[in-house]
C-alpha cells in the first residue's frame, strides 16, 4: 500500500461546532494488479464520494460507471487495469 499522509483541516460549521477533514494523498489501493482483478480497496471511505481522484498509469479515471464505481471504500473498474498498472488515489475522508 502506498504512503498515506493524513492532513487534518479543522473548520467551524455554521452552527459553530468544529468539523475535521482528513486527506489521503498518493494512496495505492490494495488489490492484485494482474489484468483480471477489477476490485480494489481504499484505506478509508471517501467523504464525499466525489472527492476521489483516481488515476491508472497517470490517466485520470471517471466515476459513476464510466471507468469505475465506488461503493464505500471499494473500487470496481469497468475493465480490469492491465498487469503492472500503477493505481493512485487522492481523496477526503
């Protein structure tokens, strides 16, 4: 698994309470990259889901079934990444 560098941002909400946000940068999702496996797992669930930026071999992937689907912290690619591909994720959680 790639290096996860948690960054915490603390911000007040409109009601005055404090909310913290963490970030995962340059994370390699777990899973076998063998040209057959299409399912990979992130260390955390992206919140919001739309914060996930996912690349395969440097190419930004599109969500919502175009290139992959995200369910909680599970990524399912429409087409399994080729053997040896480098998968990198950035997201808030």
